[in-house]
């Protein structure tokens, strides 16, 4: 298959049309973060087999590939791979990002930009109240009647949190707040790492009509740190179980928000009909906590914890104009998430009524379809055999995990590499990989290593795959290392957040917070968004 070229102007017309469109950027996330189209979804060629099925559930969906101005090879390889998976309608942005910019259109930096920009619009539209870090510290010192709820996932909370805070990810706020702060006189302070989830979290509680005073912590934990205040690390304080009384209050709150923001509720028969409609892309998204999902979920549902679904919609949904059905156990989290997606500009969002009773539940983690995995038959090696082979220099391990994870945990002496750069980063690199050594690919669970083995074999070297990946190495009680050195590629595969940096993070934090605030002006200039204000004066970014 040969992809069809599109001019920047033609692509912009497609973006603002009402039809479905998957605008896919094939570059690594770090490179993507240096510049991209507003609604481009990062789906790196390196992980296309792993993520395409979840992000692009309909094979006939119109796909437009984009990359940098000189990434023709990336477009060609991506087109061939997607066509092999069965996708049939593939175009590409002719001239790439360079042509888009030359046409006078906006180029955005960072990741999850639509959601980040949306948060700034929400603060402007609703005048979401906020509190400066030093004022919050003074409230704590006085012993004021207050709670601090952190609207991020636990893994982020553990990394850095406000002293005294508890972890309550965004979609959980309306469900849990009545048990966390049963006294209407308790002030509720919502924070995140920066701005977006603080604003959205605080406004969620306000929209739901809880009686408490609610404020967002200005600039979140980064603002707290920049104010010279101490942050906690390693904390795991979390929300309590929902009481019967708390649940009834939460349902009433969610019903108010659902009515205000015109949330649609459907039954199982409607969903079954949509499941059979091959003219539309359908996403069934379970917005509950990950442990709840694993305890039992609908067979075709994918995990998308509500706070993160709103914060980073492009991690879960790649098709603009798609049909979204949200699932939970009692409607609260699904309704609140749908209320925000409606405001974000998604026009076909629905909550499944009595969702968990609508079909047989499947236990365990989500198992995405991995394209090409059944056809991959590389030679494998067990962890202990690999350890023995490495002792004599008979094997060099090449780690295809992302660079952030490689820094945290990797097989000693393994070398980080970007899969999309195979086999070029292997061939001829005798200083890093002696000619006599076998190349052994690994990834966290070994799956990416398996599908990448054919690419690596094009180097002409002997290539094996570690059976079970780095997880199996750890389970065999073999040593693991940290750090980042002697690698085959630069770490451009990940967009590093300011608090990921080891040095100069204060300057990076200030730059990041300023970037978030400035997004509203850039989005207005871009003219392709359709955020919706459900207040008295309807405001839409498109065309303003």
C-alpha cells in the first residue's frame, strides 16, 4: 500500500470536519514533544504492534500519519506496517511538520497538550478559586479545618506530594470526598504536580455541588517546591472505602453534573448494536481504579482511570469523532468523566447504565492484541543461561524498554536502544557490541523484544530474545542495575517532566508552568479545537 499525500491546508480541513480522523505521529515521544500538531497522537513506530489495536480499534478508520520534515522513511515503514495489520485508509502529511509550520499553522510542544490547554480554559471560564502555597502552609500551621487531596495516580503521589495530603485520583474525587470531608465546614484543597489536574479536580467538586469550600493549589507540588516548601516522598496515604451514605451523596452530585453537562446514558442493547457497527470507531473505557478493573471487567473494556482519561485522552483514544462508552460500577466516576469529555469537545460520549451487570466479567489485567506476535518466532534464551553467557562476553543485552524505565531498572551492562532505529544502531557498532557476541533483546515482559527481533536480525548478527524479558531476569533473583550510560541511542523516546530531571529542575518547573498558562493563546490561534463552555455564554476555541 502507498499512503496518500495531504497538503497542510487539506489536513487542517479534515481536522475541523465532523468525521472520524486518527492523526498519528510516528516519532518517539520525546521528539514528538519538541513539536507537533495540536491533535496529533503519539504512536511511535517502535511500539506500533503493541498499541495500535487499542488506539485504532476500527481497521477502516481514516489515518493520517505525520512526522518531521525529513522522516519519509518513518512514514513508509509505518504505512507498510499498518497495512500489514489490516488498516486500509492511510494518508500522510506531505512535508511533515516542517510543511505545516511553513504554511503558517501552529506547532505545539509538550505532551497531552489538548488536555493541558483545556485546563487553562476551564480556569478562565469558571474562575476556579486557587490558593498560593504559602497561604496553604499558613493554614496547616494554624491547624485549620482542611484536607489536601492529590488528584494524581498513586505512582506520581509517591514520587512527590504535599505534606499531609492523601491520594485521590481525579475521577475518584466526587465519589470519595463525602467520606474524606464529611464536615461541610472543611476546606478541600486539590493539588497535582502542576496546574491541570488541580484545576479540573477542584472544578469537578464545585460542578458537583458539594457544600465545602474548594480551592486548587496554585501550581501544584511544583509551585509548593518553588516556594521553598518541603515536599514528601514515598507517601502512600489514600482514600477510604466509600460508605453507604457517602455513595448516596456522590450519586446525587454526579446526577447534578450529568444534567448540567448533558451526559448521555445508554443501555446494554444500544451498546451491543454499536459493537456491530463497523462504520464507527467504538471505545469501551473502564474508568475505575486499576485493581477494580482487574477484579472484573467487560471483555471489550480497556482500563482508562477517569482522572487520567481527562488529563491525557490521547493515551487512550486516537480517533477524533469516535464513539466513547464509559463504564464503572455505580455511575459516579463514569458520569463525572463524561461531563469533562463533553466539555473537551467530544460529542459522542455515553455512560453505560448498570454497566457491570451488562455482560460476563473477565478477571485480570488488560491484554491488548499485539499485532505480529503470533508470527514472531525468534530464538529465545532463559535468564540464567543468559547470565552465564554474559560472563564470558558471549552476549550483549540490548534493552528496548523506554529510557525512563531503563534508568530505574535494567540488566547490568545492558544497552538501551530505540526499537525504531534497528538495525542501524546495532550494525557496525563494534565498540559497544563486539562482533563475536550474540545480541540478546529484552523488554519488560519480552513482548516488544519478540516482535522487534526480525528488525534486529537485519543487522546480520546472531539475535536472541530473553524469554520473559527483564521481569523474568528479576524473578530469577539475578541482579538489576540503575542509571543510564553506554547506550546505543539518545533518550529521545520519552518526554521528560521537570521533576524527572536530576539537575536544574527548578528552572524547568518554572518554564513548564509558564508553558501551561500560555497554551490558551496558542490554541486560539490554532483554531482547530472545539472546547465547549456549558455556562450562560457559550465559548468555543474554534474560530475565536
